[in-house]
C-alpha cells in the first residue's frame, strides 16, 4: 500500500524522501534543532517527491522507508513516462535530459523564469537563453510505461549524450561521467537534427 503523505528533507541530518513525521526514521528527527533545516510535506506520489528533491538538490534522493510500499506506483505500467531532451538551438547541442509522467507541465516548469535565482545548472542555462529571447527546443526521445523503465531510459540517453561529447547540465552523481562498462553498442540513435 502506497504512503498517503510523503515528506522531502532538503537540509537536515539525513536528506531524502520520508513517509513518517515522527518515529526513529521520521522527518522530525532530521530537522528539529537542525540549523537551516528545510523540508516540505504533502506529496502523495513518489514521483512528485523525487522531482521536488531533484529540483532543489540536483541529484536523486535517498528513499528513507520500505520501498515495497512503492511497488504499486513504480511498477504501474498504465502510467506513460516520457524521456526528453532540451537543446540549445544556437549550438544545436543538448544540454539536459529528463523524464516525466507529465510532459506539458514539466516543459512549462523548465520555461518559467523564477524570481529566486537558482543554482541548478539547467535553470541557469535556460534562463540565459530566455534572457537572450531564444527559446530552447524540447525533443521527446522515448516513451516508457512505468517509472523504473523511464529512469533506465533517461540514464541511457544521458550516457549516450556524454559519449558523444555533449556536456549536460544534469548533475546527478550517476550522470556525471560514463560508467566504466559503457560500450559504443549501448548508444542510442540520436535524432536527425544533431
């Protein structure tokens, strides 16, 4: 059974996604008395919580509860996820690869100019383009059913971009460099425009 309320700890003793406020592994123990603590509750899906964490920290969160509770959501093959690429139209180079279950909303989020200056590289890059009145191109690369397959697709596209020499603004630890076991045969076919 999926948790009804998830919490995300951005700054605290332990970071990541939690499903309890109180208790040994609850949010309260991570933030109470911690100087500069930052957290948010009210997430009803792991997807929402993960995106919130990634938007703030730039990498995947640790899931701090029994992931068997997530089985229904991560394996739900009725949910279609889209892997997409953001391209700098001036250089004709990709600068970000992502995945989402709500592509129109995620694209809108990328294009919103926030009042608060972000430290996220993708937002800085996008803001620079938009400030120059250049709209980045969004390209759908793949469609997968289920969160797990979508995350695999995203990772494979990131590695394909890195192997082609493109510097991405993705800053997950897993996406900073090609894995040692990456083979040229693992590369995906790039869209014709590149």
